[in-house]
């Protein structure tokens, strides 16, 4: 099954966020369990932030569309 563009973006951002977090952990504290937890948290955080951005972006776009439809812009 092909991924949507949004799913691909979320996955890419989550991977980058995970790498940033993973690189900041001292080698002596890196475990498979902590790595899995960071990966899950990176995905969840990325999904949440991107979803909130899209919701707010779409809300503002709709508001602007309403203004444009009235000929005010």
C-alpha cells in the first residue's frame, strides 16, 4: 500500500527527530528499550505537531477564503 504524502512527511520528520534525540543520549545510556521508546515518542510527537499545524493552516485558509469570497481581499 502506497503512503500518502502526509504519511511520508510524518515518517521523515519522525526519523529526523528520533535521530536528534538518539544522538543526544550518552552512549552508556543507550539501550534497545530506550531506543524503541524514543522512536515511538518521535513518531507520536511528529504526528501531533504536523496534524495540529495542518488543522490550524486549514482553518486559516478557510477564513481567508471566506474573506476572499466576500471580495474584501
